[in-house]
C-alpha cells in the first residue's frame, strides 16, 4: 500500500469518527488506491490521445467523469 494509515485516519476523523481501527483504515486505503490507479491509467490514456507526455488537471477530471459513468 502506498498510502499511509495516518492520513486515512484523518479523513475518517474529518467526518466525525472518534476512533478508527487499523483494519478499517487499511481497507479504505486499498479502495482509494484502486480507484486512484484507475483514474491515473485513464488520465494517462487521455494525455497520450492529446499527444502530450504530461498529465494535466483536465485529464484527471475527465478520467474521473469517464469512470463514474
């Protein structure tokens, strides 16, 4: 897992959770990484389609929109 547990715990706490188990934080981290990888792959395809080597903010936004449909 690339994401560490502490930032994930802060996310839980920002929505009002008092305590978060390691397993819960780890599971959310895995889900976040899977979704992030899918968005990154789609954004990379979009940048290549636009004949660019740099992934732009617009690629991320469009990739998210495509995957949410």
